[in-house]
C-alpha cells in the first residue's frame, strides 16, 4: 500500500513538472514573439503603365451641368470633350487601363457614384476634369445671340486642387505639381485669384506658387477617394476670350498632352 502511494505521488509530481515546463515554454515563445521586431511596410508597387489604373472623371453630369460659359454653354460639355481626349491620349501613351468615368443624376448623389466607382475599381490615380467660373458677385452682363448673358474677363487660367484629407495626400500633391509643370511648359498660366480676398468662400491655400496647386479639403472626390486624387480646372469658360481658346483643338491637345506627359513622369518615378 505504501509502495503504491509512492508510485502515485511520483506520477503526480512528474505531471506537474511537465505542465510547468509547457507553461514556461509557452511563455518564452510568447515573449520571443512580442520581442521580435515587426516587419517594415513594403515599398509602393512599381508603376507598370499597361496595368496602372487611371480614372479620368468627367466633372458634373448632364442633369447637373456645372457652370455656364460666357456664351451659355454648359460646363459638362467642356469637361466631357477634354476628359475623353485625355483618356485617349493616356491609352496611346501605354496606359491601357485608363478609363473615362461619366456619371448621371443630380450633383450630390453623382459625387458619391464617382467615389464608389473609383474605390470599387481599385483605382491607382483619380483625375477629375472641370472648367472654371467666378463667384456670382464678379459677373458682368452682356448680350449674346440676343439673350442676356454673363461673363467675367477679369481672371483666366487653369488651376489644380488636392486635399490633405486624402489618404495619399503627398502622392496627390506630387502628381498635381507634375501636371502643373507640364502645363507651364506648354506656355499656359495658372489662375492666381484663389488667394485673393475677393474670392470669399472660394479662397484657397496656395501650396505651390510656381505651378498653381491649391488645397481644397472640402471636395468629396478628392478627400474620400482611396487613391491619389487631383482636380484640374482646365481654364475659365466665363472669360470670353479663354472660352474660345478652351473650345479649340490646339488647347485640347496642349492640356491632354501635358497630363499624359505628367502621368508618364509620375509612373517613371515609382
């Protein structure tokens, strides 16, 4: 009987020692796991032009057409023609995945359609194409085709906008600067009025005074897209002379060529 108790006591002791050993080993493994340095985040993927997904967004819709030009043409038409040419130019440069985005409906719902389309398509770059006007208080009246119309010849030029709320703000700013430099090389000037008090609630912070890149956090298409995003105002359609230029094939080619060159430069730096 005494011998049996000794055997049982020995077995219990062995089991307890084994359990303690397993606990110690588990704690040691956990400690090693905690102490192990975390892997560094991988660098951005290299840009392969045939696979690089660029969305060229046509600003506004047929139902919510944006500004009216000095000759009463809707902004949407200007946006569509230029965005279509930019997309074609990108494809001809080797960006096979570049696509034109056209949405419908009223203003605010269409904005969320754009964001959804861009984000679901795993876009690499989002470019929204627009044309500019001025605050209503700066408008003057004239007669065109027998109808009372509005114009402002006070300001002209293109501008580029990015948002600090975009998750890829630094990349967005870099791309906007590249587009701005290419437009400048084409002899085009940017619109400088956005820093002036007369712009009121449209006044913006100038991030690059050399090529005309502004900060605009309130734009949904810039702040809520998951990819780098830039908005291009290609020129002022409320300026009577510039409206004519913006309707010309030469201006279309200059802007589209500048955007394509900037995209190619951007891709080569990745």
